[in-house]
């Protein structure tokens, strides 16, 4: 770990009894167009320190007092997409088995399916909230079934879910909206209002936030920017409206070299802090 203290110095000493574990996944081999998401875990930690982040939610509730939160650094990944997926699943399963809730910092969106699979294997039927500009329902994007454009498809094929909600969608591929609805996914496009009923979950929830869900005005530092997205304020309000247990989460697709003003990275820091607060039910 670096010398600086990320997350406002809120991290507890890692004695193996964490309630929430932050884990970096520096992997972008499955991304397309603008690579660089592998650098995001380091960038997010640096921003959390250099911006003098207080260890509190927006409402001022202290994470340090409410939970034992530990950053265990970055996972060491092998070569090859199948081996990478297996290693991510194993790492997340270990965190869950120890009684903690993981927050993964990607990395591209291909890290989401194995992490969600680990939660499903530990807890049984889960709910999924997939916040993204894209549906990611390609069976094999450009011939690659492990592509970040195939993440939701892989989850459909391997996870028993109660509700599967995709939110912020505005870049669907041809036929994918119909496919989503046929397969039981509830699609909320970026041009529809989100109601409280949309965010009520009964099963353990896996939350994934692809930073492309935000409009490029609020998040230019992503691999596949898409105009017409959510504002940072709208996204934070959506998170605060979630009813249910957030059992695991990830924040993916930040590409630091395109984030010249660091506003995307700053948003990612705030998202991680607010997710941690919601996991601890600090309101």
C-alpha cells in the first residue's frame, strides 16, 4: 500500500475482521475503444487522499465509527480471461465467507460477473442493480464472450436472480432491449424517471456502477462516453433511494488518462464512500 492514507484515513487496521473490504481490480484487457481502466484503483485511492476526503457520508455520518472498513489493495491477477475471472470470484468469495461486504474498484466491466457469481454462490438467489449506459447483452462482443460488452449476458446465463434491474441505459444494441425484457430484466432508460418502487430489493443485492452511466459532462474519463446520461447528483440520489441489503458492489470503467480535470475520479471516490455508508446502513 502507498504511504498516503486513502479514504480520509478512515481505514481500520486489517486484523481480518473487516465489515467492508475495498479491493482494487486493475484489469482492462476485456475493454474496447479506450483502454486504461486498469489504472483506476490507484487513481481513486490517490484522489481519496489528495482531496482530503472526510470519512463520512454526505449526511455527515462517520464511516469510521459505524464500520470496520479495510482497503486490502489490488488483487494480483493471472494471465487469460478465464483465469482472471476465477481469481476474482475466489477473492470475493473469501471476503464474503469472512462475513464482510466487498466493494471492488475496477477495472473494466468484465470484473462484474465473477464477483456477482461469488455472491450468488454464497447467498443463493440475489438481486442485481446494473447502472450503466449500455445493456452489455452481447453473447460474445467482437467474438469475445469475456468482453466488457458481454457482462450482463454472462450474469443472465450463470446467476439465479430475483430482480435484475438495468438503469441509465441509453446505448442499446439492436434487439437488446427486447432480449432484456424477454429474459426478465427490468430496463430503466436514462430518459425515464426512477421511482422508489424501482429500487426495492428483497434479496441480497449486487450493485454495479459503470461510470459511463454518468453524462460525459460529469464523467469524461471513461472508455466509452455516451451523452445524455445521469448527473452525479441524480446517481447519488438513486443510491440513497435503494431499499434492501447491498451485499456487494463494484465501481468500474473509470479511465484516468482521459480524466484531465479529475472530476470522474472524484465522483468515483464519492460513490465508494456512499456505497460503504449504505452497506453499513449509515443514513
